């Protein structure tokens, strides 16, 4: 298993107020996203960078070979 992160960003208008930002971040949080950092762009925008942990299951060649051999030697009814 390999640990990886998905990343994305959201852009908010400061004039919309904190309620919109909080609601949006809470919605993203329910989907597993976590606010990682935040910057202001100009005087009227906030950019929030989000990350979400993802795992990549790498194939196991030894297990794949063992499964292949087991399948070859299994009884036709599926019982060994």
C-alpha cells in the first residue's frame, strides 16, 4: 500500500462572508477533504487548498502467482 494525497483548491469572494466559506469547507470535510493552507489573492479573494488522503494498493506479485497456482490445482467444483 502506498500513501498518496489528492489536492484541489477553492476560491472564495471575501464579500460573501465567512458563512459561505464555512459551509463549503464543512461540505468538503464530509467528503474527506481537509483544508491544508489558505492565501489571499488581491483584496477580495481567498484561495483554500484542500487535501485528501488516498491509498494505492500496489499489486503483490507473490500473492498473484500463488493465487494463479491455487486456481490451476483447484477441483472443478471450486473445492480444493
